[in-house]
């Protein structure tokens, strides 16, 4: 079937509605939309019938004629009724009507692209094509029995779960992030959230996901230096890049990274200002995951900052669900004042608590502050996890190589620190002399 059958599909659907309203009205009003009717007169009939249905009034040829009015309406109703013999094929004709409507809408958008005078106009039309293909607003119905059947099918199909790999095994063991989820990474300035996000993005892309990194703050040359410092990519130490003092083996590592880069679908975007910009690039490059560094820099409607950031959060959450893309949004936090608690929480996400509500997973990165914590250590807390536990873990941050690695759980680090401290405590014997700590009997002096 093609567009030539669109008029027939519209008349058949309306005929079913007029002849068998009790049997067909539920499915028709759930699946059919006014925009699915390309003929203005037929669309007017549908909207008149829907108005009656919403008011819980009976639907038949007489009531719809009265609601629609017009001299030609009676002849149109009669034609719909005479051309419809049975409601048995209603579902197929609803599918056909929706398909024809999408084709027509895409043809209009294609003309808009051809006649566009600016890239913005062309991208807006391109984005609308994507929305048309997704059928935004359609409602699916699944019974309990179908849910159980679908579950059993998934459990027995032999396909392993397709969760995103963040590149830190202990973190991957604790969170199960799939496409369509909204993840927030919160951290104070200079804690390393961009470096951590770059490491996550590279790991996901290396695993085969199409990843986009939207930088709203960090310039391209700085991202290049950080990326090339990544141990798993090029491993060129950050100070060498900053000073432009690369050794011959650094150039060799860069060349090998360039060859490897061709097979890693990681894309970087700059100067994006709105969620609409993100959507357009997701559709254009067919991205699976995007990182937004950072969300408070996006534009959105609103008078107050909390209202703007709330709209950004809700927009990113909808974007993830509609496009089935994982959105990882970086967020600054509002640091506690002096003399107040040091440990950050998800309530500290800057300027709006909507982020806390919309996110499926929240990761908080902070500097380790315990007296027994190793230098350059970071605490990564899973502050929200809809499908699992919320642990804390200690990460070692190699600043010159912009690389995070798992150190230990926070509890284990603190316990180990206390044990070492207790072991090193100087003991005094009865004569008043200090006893050397264990392991220091053979000091070289």
C-alpha cells in the first residue's frame, strides 16, 4: 500500500466508527490522531466524533452529522458507511493511515529542507522528520499476560544484557545503565568530572556504542590534551602536551591512537546551546549515548534559574526516553559553606532539585578528605540507583594521565587506614623507652 490508499483508509476507519462504535471506538481513539487524516473534511468528521466520545455521548451517523454540520457532511458520512463492510481489518487500516500520514509529513519536511535558507531551518526540518518517524505521542497497550510472556522470551533468548560499560569494573558491577536512561554526574569545580566523563565516553565508544560528547565549557584544544593523556588511548602525559614537549615515543603513541580512532565512534560537539541542538545531532549521527558538559549551561525557558534548570532536566529526561539514547549530564554542585558538612549529596546538585528527581542514576565525585586517604584519591558515590545498591568507592586519580582507576571501597580504605595507624602507634615499655613499630627493626641508621 502507498499514499494512493490514504483516502480509502480514512473512510474505512470512520465507517467502522459510525457502524460499530462500541466495538471500535476504543482502538480508534487510542491510535488515530487528527493529523492522520489528510483530507480536511474527513478530519473534521473524526474530530466531531471524538468530541462526542469525550463527552460520553452516543456515536452514530445522526449524532456525528449533528456535531459536524455542513452541507456536504451527509454525503460524506453515507460514503464512509457504504464503503465499509466489516470491522475485521480495522487494525491494518489504522496502521496504513498512520503510515501515509508520516510519509506525507516527511515529504513536507523534505521540501522545507530543500528550500531552507539557513542550516538552522534545515536542521529543524530534519529534527521534525525524526519526531515523525518515532510516532511521538502514541500509546501502547500490553496486558499482564503479555508482560509475563515477553519476560520469559527475554530470559530465554540467549542474548546477554546490553548495559553500558563505564570502564571501571567495580562500578559496572553495581549499576545497570541501558539506552533511554538519564544519568547525572555531580561534582564541584576541579574535582575531575570532565576527565571522568571523557574516560566513560571513551570506554563506551570502544565497546561499540555511538557516543557524542557535547562540550559547553571546555575548549577543543583542552579536550584534545585530556583525551590524549588517557592511558587506554594514547597515554601522553598532560604536562607534555601543555608544554608542547612531546618525546619521539609520544608521537608514536599519537600515531597509533590516530589509527585506532577510525574504529571508535566517539564524536565531539561544540557550541550547542539548547536541547533542540542536542536532538538534531543525535538524529544526524545516530548516537546511542551523549554526554553534556555541563547541563546548567544549556538554554531553556524560565524566569528564575531554578525554573530554567528544572526545564533543562525535564527536557533531557524526555530526550532520553523519546530517542532511546542514554543521556549523561554533568552537573556542578553547590558546595557547602565553611564549617558545614563536607560530604556532598544529591541535594547539592546546583540550582534545581529536579535533576535529583529525573535522573535514573546519580554519581557524585568528590575529593577524599579522610586523614588516612591516599593523595589524589576521589570518592565516587552512587547516590541514586533505581535498580540496585548505592555504594561508595575510592578511586585513584592520575592527574597527568587524566585516568581514574578503582582503589577500594571507602569502608575498606578507612578500615585499612585505621589498622595501619594502630599498628604504627608507638608503644612504651616499663622503662619509658619507645618501642619501634613492627617492621622497622632494621632501619639503616
